[in-house]
């Protein structure tokens, strides 16, 4: 089997497994395959920068990516951390045709990543008339809104203990897989502050720590902290 044929078959399979494209038939998936490709990014490399005008829709197949902005003092402001099987930049490229719509944030690989790229303009011309695709785009838009709500709550509404309680309740796997300084960075806390909060949650019997990993004892109590 030639390399090109093998890659085409892999692309077809990967595209078929993405929820947004499950309504497409085999011929449509074959067509989508012709406007798609793979790209790999090493840990620490940049996928794209804020304000860059992107030609592609980015779907993260493997690895993890952080989204961030840079303020006028050149300080990095963490926004979100994306895991595999998720869109990195999608809705704007799918829905708009105007030029000059640079992306809102920068994206950096925080592990070795494999990304599926779909040509945005060709996707628009080929698939934007399909009701099922439009419905899926609306669903992706809703997910983006939920992510924005979380970011606003984390950075404006929540205090330190609420940030930690929310992450433990809603993303314990990531909490336990990340190093403490990474958690502190993602929650905009000092590492010392994070340590004090965890000790307080242990004292109040919301959680326990076992070999550095968090185990939830009172999830409802944690929810009351941030709800």
C-alpha cells in the first residue's frame, strides 16, 4: 500500500470519528479527505499566534494544547487547556467569509501533538449548505460559549478556593495529571496559595491527598463553594 493511500485511509477514518462529520456519507467523507491533512507539533512549539489569519480548521487528534493571550506588558495570560479529540479553532473559520478576522488567542503544544487540518474556505463552499453540518457548528458554538463562561467565572467571579474546587469537581483527571505549578499557572494562583487551599480542603474533609493525588470525599460540598 502506497504512503498516499495509507494517509488517505487514515484521514477518512479520523474524520469519520469526529462528531461534527458523522452525518456525512462515504462520498462526502472522501471529498472532505481531499481538503484535509495532518501536521505534527513538538512540545513547546506554537500552532498559531493571536491575530493570525488562519487558513485551516484545527482539530487536535493527539496531545494537549494551551490557549493564551499576551497583554501589553508582554505577560502571558492563560485561557484554556485542550485535550485530544477537540477543535482548537473552528467556529469562526467555519462560519465567516470576511478577511481580517485574526484568531483571538495563541495556541502552544504542551506535549507532542498531532493535528488534523481542514481547509476552511473549501469546507465552507462544499459543506455549509448541509443542515446537519450547520447544526453541528451551532453545537460547537455552544461549547465555545460554555468555555468562555468558565474562563470569565475563573478569572473574574471565583476566588482562589472556588477555582480549585471547580477544577477538582469538573476535571479531576487533569488536576491529578498536572504538576502543582502547572495547576497554579492555569488557575492564575501562586503555588503557595494553591498549597494552602489544598490543605484547607483536606482539613474540612472535602478531599484527601494520597501520594500527591486528590481524592474527592465531599463533591457536593465542593460544589457549594463555587455555585
